[in-house]
C-alpha cells in the first residue's frame, strides 16, 4: 500500500455520473470519443462497467477471469489510461464497477481456477474459491456436460496435459495423463458431470443460481489483495476516482469487506448495489456513500402512479387473467410459492450445505444434539422462504431479529406434525442469529460460518424468487415489477416521497440514484408509459377487449394464456414502435422467468412458439394500429411522466447516474436489449444550445437533462451534504398533482403528477405554488421570471415541469443560465 502521506487528496464526490456499458463493440476508444459530448452534457464522472479481464466476447464484464489485468478486448490498460487522461482534460473523472463476489467458472480462461483444478486443495489458489471439498468427496463438481457422462464420453479427448470437451478445456492432474479415459476422469480433482446435476450436487458457492460464476472468498486477506491490487493501483494513481460495488450481499461479511475497502481506497466515493426492501434501511455502519440507487427508482416511479387506478388494474388483471392466488393472483402467495420452488430446486445444493453445517454444529454440542438432518433441512427451508429482505445483518440495516421473527418461526413450526420435532426451528433460528453453539474455537468459527452462509443463501433466494420469478408472475402494473420495486404497493404518496428525500439528504447525501440501469427490466420511459394506465384503468379495460377481438378477427394466433397476453399488451403500450424481434425476445424471456409453462432449464418449445406467434399476430400485427391510436391519446401524459421523472431524478438528494442514451427518449426492455452499444447525439445538443426549440419528446428530455446537470455542476453546494431539501406545498384544486421542492434555498423544482387525472378534474384552475422569497428565473424557458405565489398553470405552461434558480443581484442568475445554453 502507498504510505498515507503520499496518497493524493481524495477527489470530491461526483455531481452526476454517466453509465457506459463497455463491450468489444464499445471499447475504451468509443468511450473516449464520447467524452466531449458527455462533458458538455454536464456530468462530472463516467461510470464504467467492469474493466478487468473477462470471458472473451462478454457484453457485460461481470464474468471476470483475471483481476490483475485490464481487459484487452476493451483496449487494455493503455486504453483505460488514455480514456482517463482525455476525460480528465475535459473535467471528468472515472467511476468503475468492480465484482468482488465471483469470477467466471471457465477454467480455460480463469487461470486461478485452472490451477485449483490441476493441483486440488493444495493449490495456493484453493483459498480463492468457496469450495466444499468434503461434500464432493475431495473433488469439485463441474457441470459442463450436455448429457450424462456415459453419453458424452466420445466427446471427451486428451490433448497432452489438457482434457477437452467441445470448446471447453480442463487441466489434467500430474501423473494421470496416460491413464485410460474412465480412470483418468476418476483421478482428477474435479468431476465432470451433466449440467443438470448442479441443482443438487454442486459444491462451490456461485452467483445466485448461475453455475458459470464461482464465488470468491475476498474475506481472506491474501485473496483481497490479489483481487483488488490492480483496481487499488488505478485509484492511487488517479486513473479511477470512485467505485460501484456489485452484489455485496453475496459476500461472507459485507460490512467487514467494505471497511477494508474504505481503508484501502483512502475513502474514495463508493456505492453498493444493495437492494433494499420497502422500508428497509442501509446499514448505517457501512463506510460507503450509499446504494447504487434502486431505492430511489422505486420512490420516483411510485410518485407517478395513481394508487386508486393501480387498485383497479389489479382487479382487472385478476378478472382478465384469472391466475391462481399463488401463481400470480396474490402477491404474497405468489412470492411464497416462488420461494419454495427456488429453495427446493434451484438452490437445493446450497440448502444441503447449510443442512450439513447446522447438523454438524448440533452434533458437536450435547445441548443441541439429536436434531435429524431432515428436520434441520425443513426448518431451514421454512425460515428462508419467510425472509422479506435480501439479507439479514447482525448490526444496522435489517437486523436478524427483525426479519427472522418469532412469528416467522411460529409459522415455520407448522410444517412439523410432531411438536417436539418442530423445536428444530428454534435451534436453526438461533444459529442464524448467532445465538446458539459453543462460543469457542472451531465451534465458534462454525457458527459464524453458518450464519454468513445462511445470509448468502437468503440473498440468492430473494433475488431468484422475487426479481426473477414473482415479478414475471404477478403483473397488474408491470412498471412496478422492477429491481427494488414493490409490485404489491406500486404507488408512493407525495408525502412519502418527500420523507424519503429528507432521509436521503440527512443520512446519505451522496448516495447513487438511478431510473434505468443495465439490469432494469424496462427502461424508465417504458415504465412511464405503462404507469399512465393507472390513470385510465377503464380505458385500458376497453382497449384490451378491442385488442383481443381484433386479434381474433384477423385470424391471428391467440395468446397461450391470459397472463402473457396482459403482459404483452402492457409492454407494447410502454415500448411503442418500432415492433421487431426485440418485443418477441422480451416476452419469451418473460415466460421463461415466470416458469409457469416453460423455463430456462425445462423449455416448452411449443408454448414458446405459441407466445411468439401471438406477439407477431397481436402486438406486432394489425392491432398495433389500435395500440398506436391509444398511445397518441395518452402521449401528453406519458410526456409528463417521462419529463417529470427525469427532472426529479436529476435534482433530488443523491448523485444521479444516467444510463447510456437515457438523456434522450430511451425505450428498452430487459437485457440483452438494454445493453446494446450506446449512441450519442452531440449534434442535437449543439443545436439545442443555440436556442433552437426541441422538436420532440426526445429533444425535450435532452434539453431538460442538460439544464439540470449543468446546474448541478455549476452549483454543487446546493445538492451535496451542505445543501438542503425543502418540500413546497401547492394550494388549490390541483394541489395533489404538483410535486415541488427547493434545493439549498436557491433552486425550485416543480413537476406535474398524474396529469391525465388532472385534465379530467378540470386542470390547474386556481392552483398556486408559493415560492420562497426572491425572484426566480426559469431555466427552461428563457426570459421568464416568477415571484411570490405563482399560478401553477402559468408556471407549467408549455412544459409539464419547471426548474427555477434564484436571481442574484445584478441578474447573475439569468446570465449564468443563458451562458449554458437554455432552450
């Protein structure tokens, strides 16, 4: 480590970041070419997806294979340093996404894993990976075969000291290369197997249920140093200024890891991809700036959802789709059923490991002895499926006692017929809380290890059961089925939104905020279009009838089930045109994730073909003209949602992160659709800077984004920890439709909420917004000023949003605004 006195000063926190999804088709050089445009836009930092060596061809970079090298396909370390230099000359810094939890389990590229497979537990790299050698009989299960071993023997061949299987390669243990193939296979430190065995026999920790990603033990000091050395070097040398931490919930001890990282980085700005359940708080002791922002996404989206209309849509969804309660009809029942499925199938191997560890702890302590493995396994399952957060924490955040509740334990005991056997639930709960077992030596370590592993499995279960299953089964308002979202409660009141912002400003003023990411299932603008449906549920019901009848009249394929039809039509309304394979691909992924009629591991080709045929005949067929007509009707209200959400995101407490391309209108569906190479429009921004009026929604959004970002860059003191957040309350008949707040006493933001309902109620009429004392310049419409109580109809004439800056003595406010190119 560099001595403390020689470290450069810690750079200031970003004012706004811009996420670039790097890949071979968009390397460092492409990012470098975009620097002038992004600097002009007004961000302070480029936020780069993972930059370390990954599996060749990877379009995301989270499958790291070498932590010591910057990825060659992106331009290597020279390319990264060149990007940093050009960015710095333009006044921009770099924030980099790092992946401490896992690496790619692809031996031919991952040399550390290759050495472990060649040398076994004695390898110096064995400590890198979370492998249960005992469970595998001293061997690592490698689920790479397309069929059972007996059926794949002819596809295996020995090539010197390498065993090859199609495109895969595995090391051969020294001294075994001359053995006959069956004996050679048995002599290795690994066991090649049919991929389906991973579900029940895998003996290494992985990322969620993805066997291609193997867990890394960064809690080991040597492993931390080896896997973070290059990133820390780049930080010390000023190439990188901040970090985004991918999936900290997967680590053995996230808090300890973050403290170590904070010390190693000298306190650089760091945010963590922590998904908070509704009402959950980030652990206060974590030395980070905050989260990556999915909690902000939930609150921004929610304030533009009509709670009454959302309730009506739920009723319509149940009548139209008629799903059983636990297969999409009721949220809680759907989540519980999905959790049981995941914990007994996809995560069966992980639960088996927990069972072995808990049983061993009990066997070593006479006070805990005689709890049968089947009872331990049952107790584990019943407790895990009742967790309502991603991970319980010993201190801060979701404390174990608040999520592994007495009530949950009582419910779990109901799975046992014999009351005495139900006592195992209490023992397992105490182990997970760290309250059982002899607190000395190896037993203390075993209890701590079990508690950590229980939390790791809990986060994987929650992600797979909720994000990747229930979100696709329970779909009354698809815009709420988003990472960090709450489909069971899609709407957020204005008061709740203001309270959230006040907490963020007080506790985490430099936390990240997002609306669209590489992981969102629908971009913010798609969600904005879907959310409008909560304001016109009756019109949506009529449209569904018409669309269904049109599809049938045209002789097109009907939907294979009504749940997918509902999801397809809502997606079509939000996605808009052009209709191409993107919509079909997203719907096929939707039904696979839902797992009701097909899945990734048990695909039902006939069902998927029926889904594709329906999409072609329905959303992409003649009824699309009816959808387009409806879209024209609600376009003004979609516009209000799009611009309102964008402005709130850019001016609320926290550091906004813009996903590539979202400064203009951006409609994308689930990955890989949202990971296409970025496209920029510097010529449009240049034209807007010459005071040309925006000609469409995309240009309006770009102009608005530039105004807000440049304001944050010019007046950072208003938006950081020294600033303030003050809700402003309108008065009059349309008051509920105005969300307004002041930042630092110098900026006022006002947006239209539920504009369609507002129109139906007669518009703003006499609604007024009291502005703080002083004169206020409109940064969106040149030459306008306001003072005192202003009529909202006048304030929001032309634009459904407004951003005002206090006029300083001598007209300085107007002069600054004009110099930055306000439309």
